[in-house]
């Protein structure tokens, strides 16, 4: 163990040096105190520059939409298309309506190509058409998520973009699914939209629309 000794005359020099290096810049920061946290709602006291009763609002004259970009592949986002995997931000110059008008029957193409989901019983007997809508209905804890994830795994090298939407699931479970996608190489062609159990009900409602909007962007992408 080494002892560092400082002479008395050196102390004043050290103090003067620190005074010279002191940053005199003054910043005004709006600080509050968290009073209560629960059910995805935080009550804060002391902030006077946030939305309150009587605040001014401005109409954008735009329908609700989200930013879209091919860079969202291999990312985890929330219902507002904001990255939540710690990768920063993505600059998107295009936007997609959250709820787009449905195309008419005449403008739709015929379904002639099946999509292989990896389950032999379904692929052989009742194959699902590519671009066909299919609803998975089963009781709780019977493997609906497994069917969805296996379908995503089976699209590798098939030139198919996948969007996995997790609504009301635990953050730990979503992280486990994302890790599995990464290990299987599925995140390269997959976007994960996640709103966990602690998210507000409004975002739970919005999440599937966000996932559909992202899928529609890639559908119309030339």
C-alpha cells in the first residue's frame, strides 16, 4: 500500500487549479418529484412545462400515421414506431397511415402461391396461400405462439418480410422471443412490435395497427 503525501503549500495550488477549471455555465433544468408509480401511470409533482389543463394545442391536419423505413428490419419497436432495443433512432422520410383504406376486390391479385409454414399437416392438407389472411384460434397455452414463430423461422431464404406483434406480454418473454429470432437468423427479415404488460391500454390497441401498417409498406414497396 502506497501513501501519497501532499505538502501544505501544495493544497492551495490544487484548490486554485480546480477553481480555474470550474465550469461556470448556468443551466435551467425543469425538475420534478415522482409521487406514485403503478399500472403504467406515473404521478409527478413540480414540473411546470408539461401538458396541463389549458395548454395550447395545434392541429396537424394529418391522419394518424407512423414513420416507415426498410431499416426497421432487425429492430424492436413500440406501437409508435420508436426503437426500444437501445439502438438509437432511425431517420424515416416516409410515413404510412396506421389504418389505410382497404383495397377493392378488383384491384387485388389472385392467390396462386402457397406459403410454407413448416407444419406438415397444414402445408399438405390445408395450405395457406401467400398474401392470405389467416387467424389462429385455440385455447390458452395450446401453442399459438409456437405456430407463429415456427412460421417466421420457416420463411428464411423465402424473400418474405415478417412482422411479429407482441401485445400485453411480459418484457422478459418478448426478450426471449427476440433472442430466439436472433439465434435462428430470423431477425434479418423480421420486425418486432412490442407493447408489454406495463404499457397503456391505448398502445395495446394501437400495436396491431402499427404492425399491419409496416407490413403494408413492404407490400407496396417496389
